[in-house]
């Protein structure tokens, strides 16, 4: 049985691997990635624009801080009207790469709770692909909307109420599954 690789694993690239031993104090990086799609828990999304990445790696006594941002544009589907629209994404990258020799110190220390993104490393090379993907995923809205004023779809016939704002039905539609229940309420009146 052949196991399909996660699409995001295919986004990995050697230019996203950095040798921490070569970082003296602080080094800045800026580049663009030409990714076509990103895999999310909600499904695959098209990336409409280049992924603009800017970050720095700063050395400290226990490891390295990576901090920066990611900008791109995704094609999402509105959760109200189901139309596709483009969403600007501006995500933050922040990770603390700490030598795994210090892991006991951090796991026994309250300081770990205050640092959300600690990553322990053994080798001197780190791959920032996951940090870039993570920063994009964190900015995808839970309920994407093409606009705050999106009217959605008619609950009766499914017509797009944005395109047909005066849409109405002659009679009040009652779902046949609830008709008997409505009769009970009407008898009580």
C-alpha cells in the first residue's frame, strides 16, 4: 500500500534550511516562495500570490530566536455564500530553537509555559518550512467571509442573496419534517 505524502511536505526546499553554527549574532533573511497550494485541516487552498517571507535569526545564550512575517494571498470559499474570494494573509513567525541539551532545564521550569513556540534541536541545521506554513495556517479565518455584509444563501431555495437582494418566497416554507411539531405548537395557542 502506497502512502500519499502530505502536500505540505512537498513544499520543503533546501533553501529553507539554515545552519545555525554560521549565525554570529543576528542575521536577516528575505525571499519569495512560489507555492501553488497549501494543505490545511479544512482542505487544500490555492495560493494566489507569491509567499513573501522576511525574518531574522538571533543567537542568544541558550539557542536562537527566529522572528518575522509572511505575506501572501489565498483563495478561500465564503462560509455564507460559498463563492470563492481572495484573502490577504499576514502571518507572524516566532520560534525559539533551544539546544536539546537544555531540555531538562526548560521542562522543569515555569519558563516553558511562557514560551509558546519552543523547538528543541540536536543538529545545527533547522528547517523553517513548518514555521512558514504555521504562520499562514494561523491566519486563515475559522469562518471565511467574502465580506462582513455577505447575505449568504436563501435557506429555502439556495439562491445567492448577494446577487438577488430582493429575493422572497410567496409562502413561508416549512420543512415537512417539522410540520407536525408546528401543529402541536399551534394547538397550544
